[in-house]
């Protein structure tokens, strides 16, 4: 057993060394480039690996990039689709979208080189907020949603070289794909790897395969109905609700129902297994009503209640028609909550949340490492908590 474990580590080390050497040949900026593995960031259930590398020029300062190692597609059609996904992502230029730098096949495995956002995911922040026993500050949650809605509007309205709309839908708007820069408070939407485009001739996801974090999927996506940009509106509504309440919409439903939920037949499969069984999720989507949304939002300010009730309508026609329309309403609600709230306040609120949760680090830590201040124990953090109560 020990010999096998050592052999696996040795193979991994060789693979990472080869990856570093191959990455150095990408030269997505001028001049010789060197890459050094910093740490493993994330491993996903579908086999994808996310790695952090330090990239440096021979005569320039170093910088960090994310290297996402994807599964090798099993067919020509799937390889073509992967290539098109990267080409779509390369077109996106928006301050709230993490930039895709390059695509490279290394050792028969496809890799994308991405902008590194030096800060936690919204998923990690929701986790530490739950640890401290109260949700994220409302203005913080709404500001993040404003930035994501603006980024989605950019993607949704992007046109090709022929001037025709590309019809991009993110399809994986979830807390894990939203990051906040720790120093600046800049919000970034990441990972268009599950993105859908209505561009004619594009290879689509294989039939019955659902991609992304399905806990935040729209009803039409889960049920196999036609989709448009309003699918992302619904997903962002789910994200905002959870950020404001520390609970997913399905969690509210299950608490109210207090009974066993029968699974339904589903002729679909998930690229990544969701937290709930897929058939149970589809049953939840079918049975959830507007009354469930009203109960879930009951403790929020009236303006946010109305916003979420509309964003989370089961029928797309009843939601905000565009991400831009949702963004405008989010800005109105942000101004009502805290006029002038911006990146500086985002960074400050984020540090308060992390500091508060750091005192309870013995209870657990988000899957993302390096979130809590290093070298500090709970008793060292308590004075800061007393000075800055939240």
C-alpha cells in the first residue's frame, strides 16, 4: 500500500514537472516564461483539477495564474465543443469576468490558463458566515449580485465577428464561480466552462448531460426545456437568496415540508453529482411554488423580497427579462440599503466576516485553504472581534 502511494505521488510530481515545462512554452505574453506550482486549489467531482502557478518572465515581476486541468474528451465532437467553449471565453472582456489567457493540450490533457483572483469564492464566504451564525452583510451580498448581473449582461449581449449575437448563457452561476479580491473588493465571475451558445453550427453538450453545479440550475435547464438568458437570472437569484439568508431555497422547502420527498424519474445525468440526488432535485423543482419563495424571503427588506420573488419565478416569462434589468433593480436596492457602498466597503466587510469566523476555526474550515489569517489563534482574534462587533 505504501509503495503504491509513493508511486502515485511520484507520477503526480512527474506530471506537474511536465506541466510546468510545457506551460513555459505557451508564451501568451512576450518573452521567456517560467512556471512554478504553488498549490492545488480544487478538485471537482467530474475529474477537473484547478492548480495555482506562479508565472514569471526572465526580466519581469512574477504573477499568479490559475491552470485548470480538464478531462480529455472521449470523442471528436466533445473535443470540438471544448475548443469552442474556450474560444467563447476568450471573447469576454469585462472587469467583473476573470480573463481566460490561453488554451493548451499538455500530455493529451486539455488545460486552460486563467486569471488568478486573489481572494475567496462566495461559497467560502457563505460558509464562514454560517460558522459565525449570521449571514453576510446585506449590502455586501447585493453588491456582489450587482457586479455578477453586469458581467452576465456583457456575456449575454456579446456578438460575433459577423455582428450577430452569440447567445451565450453561463449555466453555472453559483457561489463557487464568484470570487472577491481580498485587497480591492473587486468581484469576478469565473468559469464559463459550462456555457451554452445558440451560435449556429456549434457542437452542443451531449443529450441528457447536465453540466455545472446543479444546485443553482434553473428549472428549465433541469427539466430539459428551452433556455435563454433568464436561466442565469434564476441562478443568480438563488445565489443572492443564500448569501442573504445562509440557506438555499431547497433548504427552506425541506424544512417547511418535513416529510420524505419521493424521487421522480429523470432521463438526464449530471456531469458533477449535486449535493442532493438529481432525481430528488428535479422533484423539488417541480413541487416548489411561489409560496415557498415568499417564506424563504420573509425576513428580508420588502424591496429585496419583491426582487427575489420575481427573479425566482418558475416560468421564465415571469422573471426579469434580462440581466441588465435585474442589475438596475439590484442597484436601486443597494442604494436603499447603504448609499455609496462600493469596493472599499466590500473589502472591509469581507475581512470582518473572516475575522469573526476565525475565532471558531476549530469547528471547521472552508474547502479553500488560506482563508483565515495565518499564525493567529482564537484568543488572539477575540479583541478584534470586540472592537469591531458585527
